[in-house]
């Protein structure tokens, strides 16, 4: 690859139509709206060869300490020429001292390892039309004054300040919650994505709460195509299959340590489903 033939520039809304076509090439289900959501809170790079978009990558910062690297696509005709590495090095420079996270395919694993990422676990994707389930009586829809608590729960479970992202979800998603003595102790969101709907995040204190939240959302969306991405360690995979959401693939969770320190808080909450593979 001749470097002069490739221009890397900041990704803006003007690139999104071409990015959508590029993602269709690799059979991603994303809509333009899904691209726009990530682009709006990220520092993205568009790789151009002439007027043609041949690569994309984004770095989504969560405060000063963490970021996800996502939406990594190289045009089929450009693979094996070093473009992926060029883009990745550029966004890692933008990330600075932040610890960076991503979900990799087996194909991308060698490149990420060369640039300091290490595997930390696996994600599993389930999707399909859910079977009929009962509505858990103790799960309710969120109320307008509850979102500050939902943001706090997400921060406790993820360990990161994702306030800008959660503000967008407050507008685009619908949240279900579980209260304990009047205080929200678990929450889950569902929103439009790809072929239908996606559930995530799901934040709870235990598997029982997580399953109740998911059942509540499934029960209210019978007949719709639903996707959910979870960490293998949550051990929800078999249960999700029993709910009619079939196993649809795995991803490799990776982390590149940074020097910025993020003070972790002791919490009983954990994440049982990702917002998306791109955003964690």
C-alpha cells in the first residue's frame, strides 16, 4: 500500500452513508441511525482513497480514563496492506493515556495483540423472535425522574463515566427497573437497532434480577426480532436460548492498559448485557 494513496481524515456525518455501505459489505446489520449514534460521541477516522471510503475506525471516550475502539472496517480490496494498523495507531494516539477496550474477531486478533491488547474474556450474541414469557410483576418501566439513578448504576457496573452515552439512550431507549425499598437497584434498556431491537445495558445485582428485567422486555416485544450481547461469564447463554434467542456468534474481549488511573468503587452491581459490542 502506498501511503500517499490513502488519506485519513476526521469522520463526520458526511461519511456516514458511505460507512453504511462499507458495513453492509461485511454483513453488519447496522442502520444509518446506529452509525450516527456512535459517531456523535466518538472521535472517528475515515480512510479515503480518492473519493472512496475504504476504512473506518472510532474511539469512544468514557471520561479521561477509558475508551472503546470500535466500528473497525477495512474495504475487502484493501485488506492485507496495512490500512487497519494505520487506522488503529491513529485512534490509539487520540485515546492517549486511556485504557482501551474492544471486541475482536479471530481475524483481527493478531493485529490487536501486536499493538498491546490482551484478551480478557468472551462475549456471546443471541438473537431471534422471543418465545412468549410472563411479565414479572416486580419490574416496572422507568419514570422520568429516575434517570440519574440509572446513570449511576451504569457507572457502578461498568466502572466508567458513560454519561453522554446514557443521555442519548434516555432519548432513544426505553428502560425497565427493579426497585428495592423504593430505590432502583437494577435496570435494563431496549431500543431500535439493526434488524429490530437490542437489549442492553442490563445492570443487576444477581442473575435473578437480570433475567427478570430481560423477561419483562421480551414480554413487551413479542413478535419482534431481538438481539442481546452478554459476557460469557454471566452464564446466561443457555437461558437465552430457552427464551427463543439463538446463539449467533462470539467475540473476544480485549483490553490495552493505559496509564490514566480510574478509581474503582465497591459495588454489588454488574453488567449482564452490553449496550453494544462497539460501546461495551
